C-alpha cells in the first residue's frame, strides 16, 4: 500500500497528464515522458505490464479475479485523477485507466 502523499501525488499528476496537448485532433496524446506526470505514468505502465504478465500465468479465470482486485489497488489514485481530468474536459489517452475499466 502506498502512503497518502504518494496517492495524492499520483492523483494530481493524472489530472495534469490529462491536460497534455494533443498532436492530432482525433486522438488524445499519452503524457510526455519528459515531464514528472509522464514519468509517473511510465512507471505505472511498467507495473501494469508486470501485473498483466502475472495474470497470464494464472490459468483459471475465476482465480484471476482476486488478483485483479489486488492489482487495481496500486492504480486507484491515478485512476481517480484521470477521471477527474476527464470531468474537467481534459482527457488524455490512458492505458492504465482503460485496463482497469476492463478488470472492473
């Protein structure tokens, strides 16, 4: 479990990442990895991909459900921030949010 400061920082960075300028008018851009928000997003994506690899090792779909619930807790603050950015009309492409929506 992460500290309250870490969760708050992730939420705020997700909001800022949602404000990333889009290079194409049809598809919002992912956060730029040269910014603090982009670095946090990249670190969380690495964790997400590690979690996805761990889920591949579990054969039973029923056994995957508790693991997904456990894994989703690490992304909770980021997801709250991404949704808050979407409420403000600043939505960026976010693989973390979409994957957790599918898990839910």
